[in-house]
């Protein structure tokens, strides 16, 4: 152990290292002494040593010139070779082991070491000076460019805005697409708004390309202004969504696109809702897919989607899992609603979750010393994306008003408990932006213009922002985006392709968190059975698998004969209604033919056959149950129990239907309170009052 310790703590020799001034002098002098001793003993001709020394001096001179060393270094190296060769020649002739020869060799060694040290320091100083000179040259050139830019923009702002700026710095963007001017405003209470409102005039005066702007924003304090000048139009080109599908978080922000300086812009939605406005053809649907892609990549977010237009916004994120593209693949969204009834179930579940989280996680929030629920993979944030949700809020029909009230309730009560919304709209109008709740909570705002001017009031969507013009972003997917962290300015959304959606669903399938047990319990069966076949059958309606199953054909190639023999498929609700009709017909034999006028008495089931196509299968089944109850009628609880297994319908939903049917005369309410029951109008002796 002692030996090992001494070996490890002793001097370490690096035999591969080059010589320094000391070791180089020692090597040279010991080499001269060895050659002189050997030469004297063997009778070596002294002229050989002089020849070798001269060759060494010439060789080192050539290599030093190639390395561009100084004359001082070249002279020192050549002199060392010649002096060493001269001493060796003298020592061979007179004897190398005398005090005179050894003493002179030691003197030569000390001189060589000192000279080598001096020239080394000199070369280092020359190298540093050369680097510094190069940097000074670059700085002079860059400074000259910046000084020219500063002088140009001082004149321009004076000419256009009537202000004299003192420019403190000009920062060139690393992407090479523009620069930022940091300037001091003139005294007298001048604010940056004086420059911001002249953005278009400054851009025109600077002859900037189309799509490039000069935007003024707040500086480090109120007496400073930052002017971002874009010189390269990055919005004109289409960029696909980045193929790096790495994990994201609600705290890292979700990338939604890129600015004119080619840098990503992110939305931070822990406390904020979002509003995305875009007319038809502006790229709004693509923007929704970009948003859903970011949410799918997050490890602490669950996405719920409401799209009353046949669920088209969420279907591409669900279909890969339903089609079985990968074993165990999970949908890219956690819940998809395509009907008002399903949307009501979703929003009711969100309200229950928010209220229950407030009670259940008090200890957790106290421990974290915060009034915001700590979001994590174990307690994920729920993001509800509502396509054309702003139009729902502005609608006046009864179903939309009921749905709007629930959307606003979620926005109002669920911020601290980690439930936020992303609403889309077709236009930035007063009807859409007139709701105070939306203006207050949706601080992340996007306006996709696509060159469209109708219904695009940017002043309403971005109050306080100056110089925003629709014609600055005439490209599909381009527009303006503002967040609490970043003022409203030009941006563009990435183009996301269908195959990328499939790839993202596959890449993020094992990353999606599960709803925490506390929230799942509060959400109840409406959430637990969201993927039941009865509630997702519409997602399979146009798949080749479902068509081949219904027609009994093999799922290979096209079989056009099926079109000739195909009959309309009977839905589950129609089958249930048909069974009710058959049972009643068998018992009462009173159902007339569809083409026969109804009799004045007896049962009239034609209402079932003529039921509006806008009713959901569950609603049609509920009406069939009401009709089957006969003159005694039935209640909401009984109907809900009858439909629960098949459709997952809740009592609250049935109560809403019964109220609507009572108002339009389809049903009559009998009794009050807990004894109230509902009777179909075909079982009442006279029309309901007011009909």
C-alpha cells in the first residue's frame, strides 16, 4: 500500500509532451556532451559536427519561415544549432571532460534556456496582438455598418415621426433576417407609441420587402424604445412542422409558429386561455392541428376537443388509434365531442373536475405554498379546444346558448385548477370579441389573416397595438400573434401534413398522462365511457372496415356491387325505436301506416318516423321511451336508467330534452316536484295549452 501511495503522489512525467525552455536547453546540452564524448573516444572527424549543425540551422530556419515566426525566434533557433555544433567540435578536439569545456557548456545551456523563454513570450504576445488586431478590424467593420444603420434610422424617424432619437445600440439578428435598434426617446414625455403608430410609413420609407416591417415596442424603461426591423421575408415560404417530436410541458410553453426573425414563438397556457381567429382559407384548421400537435407532445396535458362540424378537427388525431395502426396506440386527444349532447357531457365533467380539485387538493397546494394547482404528469392540465367556439358564444339559438353558458363557466371557475380553453373563430368582429370573459381570459391571441380584410378588426383583437395591417400578412397561415410575454407582431404557423399527424400520434402515444384518480372520479361515467362504441360509432362510419362489415364483403379492392344492393343501415337508436313500435303495435294495434293520416284517437307513432335528423340517437331513443310509457307517462330518471347502458345518458341531459319537448308541445308535464311525470302528446286527450 505504501509503494502504491508513493507512486501515485510522486512526479508524473509526460514523455509525449514537447520541450519547454528549460527541458529544451537540458536536452540540447546533454546531447552535445554525449556527441562530444563519443566523438573524442572514437576519433570522429570534427567537421562532421559542424556540417550537422549547419544543416540543422538551415532546416529550422525554413520551418520557422513556413510557420511565420518572428526574426528573433528564427535567429535564436539557428544560433542554438551553430553554437551547439561549435562547442561540440571544440570539445572533440580538446577533450570534453575538462572543467573549461563542461563549464562553457553549462553557460551555453543557461543562455539557450533564457533565449528560448524570451522568444516564446514574444511569440505569444505577437499571436495575441494578431488576434486582437483581427477582432478590432471586424469590430471596426461591424461598427461602421451599425453606425450607418443608426444614422439612417435617426434621419428616418425624424423625417417620418418628427422625433429625434439617440440610438444606443444596433443588434443584428443571428438568423440574418433583420436587426433591432435600441434607442432613447427625446425628453418631454414622448412614448414609444409615437413611433409604433407609424410602422407602415417607416417600412415604406425604408423600402422594406413585402412582408417585412418596422415594429416599435417598449424598451427597458419607458424612456427607451426597441425598433425591430425585418429585412428578409420569411413568411412567404412554407415550412413544415419540425420533425423533432420531443417532450414538452405546460411550463416550457407550446410552440405555435415562428416570428419574422425565424425564431419560435410559444404559448404559455398554465393560466391563460387562447383565441385563434381566421377566416375560411386562412389556414385556421392547419393552425388547430399545430396546436393539437404541441398538446400531444406535452407530458402534463390532456386534450379535449369540441368540434360540432362532424368532429373534423379531432378525427385525424383519433383515427390512427381506432384503425389499429400500432399495438396499444392511444388517441392523440383524450376526448372528442362532435355533437352538442356530447359537448355538454364534456363541459359538465370539466366543471365537476374543477370543483372537486379545489377541495381534494387543498393539502397539496398548501404544501406547495401556492393557490394554483401544481400541474404535473400525475395531475395533468386539461386543455379544451373548441373549434369555432367563439361563434357558439355569440349564437342566439337555445342549444348554443346553453352550450355557451357551460363554456363560460369552465373559463370562469377552472383557471387555478388547471383547465383552460382554446377557442377559434372565423372573424375578429365585435360579436365574437364582445364577451368580456373572453377578452379578459384569452390573453394568447392569434389572427390568421391570409390577406382577408372583411371581419378582421385587428384593433379589437389586439387593443393597444399600433401599426398592424392585414396586408402585411397576405400568405396562408400567416398573421399576428400576441401573448402576455410577447406583444402582437407578425408570425406564421407551420404546415402540418396528415402523415405527420399519424407520426406524432405514434411518437407520443406512451407520453400522454392519465387523468388523476381524483379528477376521474369527479368526471364520472361520462368520462369513463367516452370511448364506448355507442358514443364513437360515428367515427367509424366512413372507414373501409365498417363498410365491409356491414355489407358482408371482404375488405380488399373495390366492390361496386355493394352499392346496388346496399340498403340504409339501421342505427342502434332506430333499432330501439323499431322494437318499441313493434311492441306497442302488437299490444294496441294502433300504429297507422306512415302514409295514412293519423286517427283522432289511439297511438300515433308517425312522430317517431318523422323525427328530425338533427336529433341524436340517444335523443330519439329517449323520445321512443316516452311514447312507450303510454298515458301514465314517465320521469327523467326512468328514461335515463333505460338509456344509461346503451348511451351513457345522464338524468340532467334527459331533463333538458323533456324541458324542450314540453316547450314545443311534444310532451306534457303532469304534476309538480318529485311526482312530476311527462306524457307524450299522442297520449293526451287534448293538445297541450298554448298549442
